C-alpha cells in the first residue's frame, strides 16, 4: 500500500526537508496499512475499534516526527504545501460538482491544519507539544488518552481523504473530506487548551508510573519510614 499521499512529496521540499529513510518509509507504510483498514470501517467515536485506528495513526505520525525531529516545523509546513499542490492539481481536472465540493472541503481542512501548525510555532511550543504527545501517547497499557483523540482523529480523516482523492469512490472521498474539515476545525478551536491538556495528561501519567521502578525492598523501606514518623 505504501505511505499515504499526504506524506509523499511529489517534488523536492521548499523547506529543505529530507525524504524519509527506507526503513522509516517501510515502518510508516506498515502502520498506515493497519490504520487505513481500521478507519475504512468508519468506527464509532470512543469505541475500541476507533482506538485501534487512533493508535496506529499515532504510531505512524510519531514515527515520521521522530525521523524529522531536527526540523518538525519545516516538515509540517512541507506537508501542508504538498497537500495544497495535490488538491489544486485535482481541482483543475475535475468537473463533477460533488467532487469539486469535496476538494474545497479538503482544502479548508489543510488551511486549518496549517493554522494549527503556525499557532503552535508562534507560541514557541511545537517541540514541547511533540514531546508531550509522544510521552502521553506512548502509554500503551490503555486506550488512546482523551487529550490526544481529537488530534489523531483529525490526522486519520485527513490521511483518508487524500487516499480517497486518488480513488474513483466519490462518496468515500466526500465523507472523509467533510470529516477532515470538521475535525480540524475542532482542533483549531481547541488549540489554546491543547498544551495545558497535554501537560496535565503527562503529569498524571508520570504520577501513575512513579512506583513502577520500585522494588519490594524500596516499598518496605518507605513503609518503615512512614511508621517511624507516627
């Protein structure tokens, strides 16, 4: 299946972002195969099925982010620009009204995505948000944390819309283009709170994990210390 079109530049990046290494490309392609199958079933929000789609979409995007960690802002800008180029090319050869409407919705979704990137960059917190998202989302013991669900739901919808844009299935394309613009509108509206939510989630995660490295001897010594204070 390969990478979703949104993550495959059709020409060299103006921002100087390098291509993904072959091993990273292979890993991302495998994650996308799983994520796409899960999203294609249109899982209900909050369901276990959606959690599979969210988790594999997170794994995909974090693999890309780690590979391009030296310049995350430039990489995200490059993806927005690439997406807009693809949409414009498709608009030039499309005469069908329903498809034209879906393309305009996808263009709007990209604009909201771009605003989210620039807003986080302007706040000086893009690297920090990436770090927080990776730490919070890496808690594999449970479902995708609620703080991250809207963000990766929006990523999943955007990636699906680009995949369906290349197909002949207009109904599927319309569905995912509409879903993408709705999700990214929600993400943009919630940007002021995103950093705070992620910081809170990270604090709760660290508190929950605080005892994980303790041995039985550590716990015994701590209990004895508290007894001595009574």
